[in-house]
C-alpha cells in the first residue's frame, strides 16, 4: 500500500506539473492528498501504533510453545577453616573449592483454561483496532488537507473579486478626475475614489498574505519539502450536487472507522473477560530439566571430605496449579470485565447515534448551501448588471458617486457571498464524506 502511494504521488507530480506565468507548477488535490498520506506526522504516528499491534500479531502463536531457560553458575571459595574433633584433635587450614552448576529447564503449559487460544484471538482483534485507528487519523487528515486546499482556492477567487473592484475604482477615479478637469465634477469625488481604490489595493495585499499562510499550512499537513512559492492551487471549487442522505447512511456501520473501532473494542473486552474466566481453571504443565552439578575441593583439611562430587541427569514430570481461594480476585475481575463490555457496547451505541445525528444535520447544511449557492449565482448576475447600468449613467452625469459606490458595494458583497457559499458547500460535502468514512478508499 505504501509503495503504491509513493508511485501514485510521483505519477501525479509528473502529470500535474505545469508552469504558470510565474514559473510555479499547479499542485493537484490528488497529489496533495497522496503526499499527506505518505508523510503526514499524525498519520505516521498512528501507523507506528498499528505496527506495534502487528508485531504482537505476528507472534500470536508463540503462546502455544514452551519456555526454555538455561542457568549456569560458577562459585569459587577460598576460606580458612578450623575444626576440633571428638578426640580433641584440632585441624586448621585453608579450604579451596569450586562449584559449577548448570541446568536447562523446560516448562510447557498444556492447559490453562483456554487462555492461550483467547490470547491468540485477542491479538487479532487488537490488530484490527489498530488499523481502524490509523484509518480514523487518515480520514481526518485528508479532510483537513482538502479543506485547506480549497481555502486557498477560495482566497484566490476573493483576489479576483477584489481585482474587479480595483478595476472599477481605477476607472471611476479617472472619470472623476476627468469631470473635475472639465469643470463638471467635484474634488471630493476624486478623493473618495482614490480612497476606495487604495482600500481595495490594501485588501488585495492582505488576501495575498493569507494565501501564503494557507500554503504554509498545506505544506505542513503534507510534510513536504516543497516551498509555498513553488506551487499554485487552481482557483476552482467543484461541488458535487448529487449526494443523497440514503447513500450516506447505507452501510455506514461497515465503513466508518469510528464505529469499526468501537466494535473492535467490544470484541477486545469480550476476550479480556474470557482471559479472566480462565483463571478459574487449573493450570497443567509439563516440566523437564537437565541438571549438572560439580564440586571440586582443591584443599581439604578433613580426610573424609570428597575432593570431587559430580551429579547430572534429566528430570521430568507434570505439574498442576489448582485455584482454591484467592480473596475473590478472579470473581471481582470477571465482574469488572463484564461492566467493561457493557461500557463498550454503550459507547458504540452512543457513537453511532452521534454519527447519524451529525450526518443528518450536516446533510441539511449541505442542502441549504446548495440552495444558497444557486441563489448567489443569480445574485452575482444581477449585481454585475446593476453596476454596469449605474456606471454608464454615472458617465452621463445622471448618477451620483454615492449611487455608484452603493452598486459597487453590492457587487462586492455578492462576490463574497457567492464565494463563501461555494466554499461552504464544498466543506459540507467534504464533511459528509469524512463522517461516512469513505473520503479515502
């Protein structure tokens, strides 16, 4: 999967590389998403946690194997010893000896109340939960990248709208100055036109700075080495008008990573309960050991002391540990684990209820944004026509500067509402896909 994403990112990079007038290349959304999937820090952290669970899963069958330990000890003694025998004979001197001990022990649990099988299956459930956690982070990160990407497109559209106002104000300033020069205008009209022009120019500079800040934010989300001045984002915001609530709700239990994770937590809690119940059963094990013991006495003051003593051999047998009474620890743990299962089930129902509620509310917002977008697309045509009419009448001296400014202000507001409606519709669409969990296939 990771290699595929790398290849996809390189292909998209080649396909989407095209130079603009400033020598910048156009960064496609698919490329931004693919880069974030590979490099984003939050996704990497989530994958790291998932890899830990994967390591445990790869060794899941080791619970059925015996444990083997080797022990070895070498002890040297150099002591002074003094003895008084029954006949009052005294002996004294240094006693030097060396003791070598080694053993190979094997312990193989044959039956433990099926705990081994439960531990194996629990490792599988934990691995699945780790995968759902990773997907949950991926879905969140991709949604953030998409929203940031189209935030840049939104600001670029606002820059274009500001350019329209700048062009109108430049034309209005020239016209006001011309009318003043021929004696039919007034100085305040010229000054106000220049003030409005400078205001729009200042706004445009602020918008350019905001675009650079959003680019930095996008680069950070992608965790890429690309600089903000090396790429451009298209100023288009495509909106999907064909989303319906039924399709979003259909099969969401099998797609949404939050619900899948909550369901996995129920499964893990059930395995934990089985592990606790296994403590009620005896543990039967097979034990075997090969022992070697050698004791060398280099100096002995007692003639009856052995100079070398060696024993070695194989021992084996079976053992059983039967629980009789353990201060009700097992019973208490079982009750706690049963409550944990109930908690996880309630959490799942709660998460599902919240998700479906958010999905319905977000869909209503999406529908409202579509209607508002259609309305604002009509309003922008009316506002443009109104500005053209007032502008022409202003040229003929039949409209005042106040009327023209009001028409321009109305056009600016129409642009702002249109761009906001388009962006909000896109955000609502992205949020619906995030809630469903299929924003990344």
